[in-house]
C-alpha cells in the first residue's frame, strides 16, 4: 500500500475544470446546485485522494443574482477540508439569454485545463444536453458521456469507467485533454456545508457574450407531464420477471466488428444509418 | 508562573523552618511540634490550592467569552447551591443527607481549622465546634464509604474509590489534633517514646486529608467538583434554571458575524463557562443511568462525554477515566488537546481524536441527563454545539441527515414533499385558512405531521375536537413551513434560522391569540426558540412575542374545564401515558395530558419512568434520521416499559412518539394520541346544559359555517 501511495504523491496533479450551472428543484422550482453538475464536482473532489496537487477550477457562465448566488455557493460548500484552491469560483458573467458556449470555449482554450467535467444536461434553460458536445466540437477534444468513475490518470492518459444501460460498465482510456459528462450513474454528491459556502468568493473573468439569437426566437412554455404508458407484464413467474429486468437487450441482427480500420467502421455505421433511415 | 515559583520558594523556606524549629524542640513536648507544624501544613496546602485554582481558572479561560454577571452570580451562589442543587440531589434522600453531613461538616471544619490551628486561636468554643464539624463529616464519610462498598455501575471508580478514606483521614485527623485545644487529651498520651510515632502518624493523616481536600480540590482530584461546581453554579450559562425556572431553548448562533466560529470544533470553541461546567462533573453517573442511547447500547454515555471534554481542554488521553465507557468503544484510545479538533477531520485507523462522531449523533436531545444532573451541567448544548460544527463546517451529517437538510432548504419540509400539498389530508374538512380570515382566536399549527398518514388521523381528530368545542380557529395551510426543529438539532443553524425568520414573517401577517399544535417539537421551537429572532417592533403592540403557544393537550384540558367538551365514559382497558420529552422536560407540561385522560374517565397506570423521568421514545434530535446503530432500539425499550405497566393502550401527545412507538414490532399495547381518544369520546352535551355556551349545531354544520 504505502510505496504505491508515495508513488502517487510524486505524480503531478492535473488541472480540472468543473462546469456548474444553476439547478432547479423539481418540486418547488427553487434554485439549487444542479444534481448532475454536483456529481461532476464530487468526481473531481474524489480525485484529490488519488492525485494530490490537482487543481479544480469551478466555472460558471451565466447571469448572477441573489438566488443563483446561493446555489453557486452551495457547490463550493462541498469543498470542506479539500485543499485544492476551491475557496473561489470563476464566474463568466453574461446577461440572461446569452449563449454560454462561446465564452466557455474561450476560457477553456485560454486556461487549457487537462480535464473538463460537466453535467450531461442543465436543469433550467434549454436543457438540451448539447453543451458537452458543442464544447468538444469547438475545442477538438474527446468527449466521454455518462461517466461512472475516474480510475487512474497516468502520463496524460485517463482511465475511465463509463456507465452503460442495465448497470454495465465500460473501461476507456482517453488521452488528455478531454471532456467528460456526468449523469445519474456517477456517485452522489456530498453534503454542502454552510461555512465554506459562505466564505467562498467569486472571480469574475472577462467574457465576450453574445445573445443567443436562436433561443430568442423560441417560444418557451412549461412542460406538461406526459402520461405514463401502461406496462403490461407478460412474465408469469418471478424468474421470468427477473430475467426481463436483468438480462441484456437482445439485439436483433446487427454485427460485431473487430479488428477493422476506422474507415471500415465508419462505412459500416454509415450503411446502418442509411438502412435505418436516420440519414437520407 | 511567577506566583508558582515564589510559592515554591515559600514552601522550601517553611520546611527549613520546620527543621530548624523541630530540632531544638525535640526534647520538648510533641504538642509543640504539632503547634508549629500545623499552621505550616495548613497554609502550605492552602497556598498550593490557590496555585491550583489559578491554573484551573486559566484552563477555563481558554474558552470563548460569555456574558455572565459575575458579581450577581456569586451573590446567588449560596441559594443556587443550597436550594436548587439540593432539589436535584434530594431526589435520592440518602445521598443528599450524606452530602449535607459530609460537605457541611467539611466546610465548617475547614474554616474552623484555619482559625484554630492555622491562626492559633485556641478558643475552646471554636475547638468544640471544630470537633462537632469533623464528627459530622466523619459520620457522612461513613455513608460515603458504605456506598462505595458495592458501588452501582453508574459511579466512576478509580480515584473516587479513595475519596471516603480521604474524607475519613481529614475528619479523624482534624478531630484528633483538636482534642488538645479543648483540653480533652489525656496528658499521658503525648508523653513517652511512643508519642513521637503517634504524632508522626497523626501528621501523616492530616497531610493526607489536607492533600485531598485542599490540594486535590484545585489540582484535579475528586474534590475538584466542589471548587468547579460552586463557580459553575455561580456563572451558569442558563441562570434562568435556578429558582424553579426553566431554560431549554438552544442558544442561537450569530450568523451575521462571519468571524464567529460555526459551532465547536476544538475545546476552546466552547464558552469559558461551558468548560467550567464540564469540570464540575462529580461522575455520579445519574445521566448515564437515564440516557436512552446508553441503555440502547449506542455509543454515547453523557458522563463520559463530559469527562472527555475535560480531557480536551486540559489535554491528555481518556485513559484515566474510570467509569462506564461509550458502549462498544474501549477507554484509552482517544486523546485531545485544547486546540486540537474534538472530532477527527478524516477517518483514522488508530489513535483517535477526542470523540467519535457517532457518539454525538446518538443523542436524542431528550434532556433526561440535563434534568438529572445534580451539577446542572448542560450536556445537550455541548452536543448540539459540536454537531453544528460537523454540519455547518464539514458537511458531515450522517445517513439521511444531508437529504433531510436539503429537503428542508428546497421544500421547507423534511420529507421533500410539495409544500402545496400540506393540506391534502384535509381536502374534505374545509379547514378555514388564515389567509382568508386574517384574524381568529386560535391558529392551528399542523407541523410536518401533516405529511404523515398516521399523524393525519391525529390532526383530523383534533379538528373534530376543536369544532365540537366551537373554537374559532384557522390554519396557515401552504404558508406553514417546518418549524426548524430537526434542522437545528442536526446542527444546521443556518437552515433553522432561515425557516424561523420566514415563519415569523408569516405569523406576523395575521392576528390570533394563541397557537395550538399537536406537535411538542413545534410547540417548543415556536414558544421557546423563536423569541431570539423576532425583529424589533414585532414584539410590540402588533402581536408577536405576546402570542402564546399551547400544546393540544393543554388546550383540550382548558376547553374541558370551561365546559365546552363533554365525554362519554371510558369503556376501554387500562391506559398508560407516555410523556413526550419536548412537552415534559422541555416545557414542564406533565399535568394537562393527565387531566384530559382523567376527564375521559381513564385511570392512568403510570409507568415506572414517567413525568420528569420519562424515557425518550428515541424520536428526538434527529436520531431517527442519523440512525446510529446500537444493541437495542430505544422505542422497543419504551414499549417494554408500557408492557410492564400492564396497560393495553398507551396515550401519547407527539407525532414523533406515535411513529416511534407504533413502529415497535409485536407491541403489547395500542398507541393513540390524546386527541384521538378525546375525539372518540365526544358526545353532544345534553340539552338544558347550564354552561353559558349554547350548542345549536353539530360539528358538521359548524364546519360549513366557518367556511361561509
């Protein structure tokens, strides 16, 4: 145990940027730390045990008012006894209705963190879940979604565990810098404490904000709860029900490609998309 | 340290003086030697005691400031000691008589001894009184010794086992050296060669007695309780408790001041008079004997906790502790220092900090230990202070704690329910809303039990009773929030204050004479803890501060006394009553629920532990949320008490108690709230009733009337 730990001590930490947004409580609609973003920060904080000397930059792009300040502070309330420079948060202040992507891209390109962690989908605003992809596209970095845990970081390569449906996990090695997005599969966020949250400070970074012209044209209305489809249980016995719940979805047709060149793989995917009518 | 050096120098020169004087006097009488030696011994012991006192006071002064009127406290000391403290001690007559004889004898003997032997005022009258005092002390010490023959588990052993012997040494020593003063000593006894030996033995006995009683009092022996205890009574942080008063509300944290610590991280974060209070402990273990968590085998022992705090501010390890440990935690592994964290910031494998977190989270805040403590030490305050640090600074509220606090922040209730659904249970009752009426006699505070299906039955029963008595009442409905009780006791003072301030603002919008609630926790918080947060002017003519909060049992008792309720005779079996901690010990209401039960025609078969000594149900202080495992469950033990009383039904007056006691598997008794019993027994008053209230309508039509 011990020599291994010492080895880890010697390894230099990495710079991590955690993107956080202002969440919305599903019942009362009050501002809070967003569930997924908090899990992302939790993931980053848990890395501290693995990689001492890592630096976490908590980043928020958006407007700021009294309500949202309390929500943003509650992210920093998670950093008790973690000495990673989490006493403050970088704020890319921009007016309501601005596009967050460009300022984030600019900031990330300028500060060049090795790892960017973000929630998969925001709890207010568009909530399209496209932000991680847009960032990855702009920065040209790889993106891994639905992250379950970070295993190791060695020589600029990060080993990740990605969550797949039905509790399956896939181990991935990704070269840094990379973006990872977090959903409910990641470990739950720790409690946020009042004291550190109250002491937290905001560093306002200069931004160029641009009004989101597309958003301005949209008509927004509250979502209606969709009726639940009745589930018809066909299983006759407990064994059948268990099998239905636990077994993998059995794909019909399809093929497993191994040891093929990227071009062949792309060709196969393109062909499938054509067949399914996704691409026309 | 100057004082210490010079005092030591003084001791050395004094000893040299003894040698110088005693050698030429060797041929003289032995009594001469004693006459020379005694003042030196007495004043040496006194000087050492003073040095010890200064050191001890310095230890206490490491704590944070606390506003106490020192002079007033000292003036009140004799009364607090002789009346208030002895009220508590007097619950065990044998011990209180023993203490009167021993302590009274000692104080008198010590003063007289200083006069007679120290200053050499060899007055036979004083001598006679001194003999009397030392005799009283000796008789007392015999009883102390008898109790130590086969001591109950709750008593600490170790140095405390030698105390009766030390008391005897002091009293016998003083008695014997005083005999010559009154001329009672036969001349032959001090002559001859054996007299020297006798004198030496006597001197040794006196030194032992003085050492324990004077030196040990301030240097940390068992007698420390007398010194620290007296000052603790004088500078108590809840002076209201003396003279029959009650002070049970937690003290507010100042959240405006960002420099003030949020709770207690290290021993020096306690106020100085809290540290002093810890030092006053006599380790009698009465707290341990009544603690529900200790009885359940959860890792808490109030006595050990207080001793750990002493270890903390004095520095060292708990290895010297000689009482019952925290269940399941061996003694000797924990250590602390005045400026070291009481709770380890990270989980440590070996070599622990002063206290483990689960010890603090085991407490149900039932206040049994506080009420039982003869030294009036405030255990619950200390526990909540340390919990505040854990929650507010470290974010380490165990188990469901974090979820409950998040819910309270986001939805104003611990269950995370939609605040708008607070009145769903009463959809068919047409409850009048404060928002519509603005002014009523009684505001019915529902509490979070409104979301709990079991408590909804109680609430419906209570509404039925109120309507039968034609009470002009209304509810806040969706405007009501959690009172903040659970948040505060889980250490989240910030959320508590936020809820309290918003509730106060809501209450300030309306006019009413009193608040009635069936939840003793809301009752306590609204009545005893919101006072700290009333804004300037709110307490004035408008309404607040003047509002009265009533528990439903009190209110029902008053309605019955006013002749507004009539009951059918009780037909059920035998009934016992469980006193909720937050109604009984926190608010002193033991009588009204029993009066209601009596009015129902129920003869209460009291449990062995009832009233002031009622055993907690295990539901207070957020204990069901933090859920620290033990060997038994507290509600199981309480239902066992019910079983032993032979009752088929246990009447309760608290949603927490109902939930906890009803959760007991294979219980021998049914659990009913007092409101339910009353609602079931309601009958329409016979026609031609002489009391002034005319009753033209039934409960149902009253309901319609109110909504009109």
